[in-house]
């Protein structure tokens, strides 16, 4: 499900739990991505995910309430620039590499040993 263009460090440990969760939340994330783009908030929605609470974005789906392994947040590339997680001079490169949001979900995975952008294809309808 997760293609080979992702970070090679994305071990089976992460792939398994991310994929298992993603199957259950992909429709919600796809709709949220569509709403962000259609309302012109951003053309690059990002979904930070973490097992612990974290400060990036707004909580969209809590792992406890939805029986998930990960908490799902929603934000935009602007917050990553404000927090200096993406350098302003690299914004154009980020946008160029950002995958089609109708087809892929941009996750920002945050865990103790791993922090990275991960693109997961939305399931075919």
C-alpha cells in the first residue's frame, strides 16, 4: 500500500500500524483534505500523526475515541514554515514534491525514533 518513494527507514513496525489505521480513517482524511483545498486554506494539507499529544496542527481524530494506534492532526504547510520545520527557501521544493492530494495523503509521522513525511495512496473507490 505504501509505495517505495517513502523513506527507507519506514520500518515494518511503522508500516503495519500506519496502514492498519489508514484503512479506517482514509475517507475522513480525504474529505478533510478536500475541504482544506476547496476552502482555499492551503493546497498542501498535512496530517501530522503521533502516538503522544503534540503541538503541530489541530487534533482531527484521537486514537482513544476511534480505537486507533495514532492520533491524527490536520494542518497546512504554512504552519511548518512558521515553526521552521520547513525552511522558507525550501517551500518551492516541498510544493514541487508534494503528491497529488486527490490521490495521496501527506502524513507527517512523529515518533520517538522516526520523524518524516510519508505519502500514502488513498484506496481506490
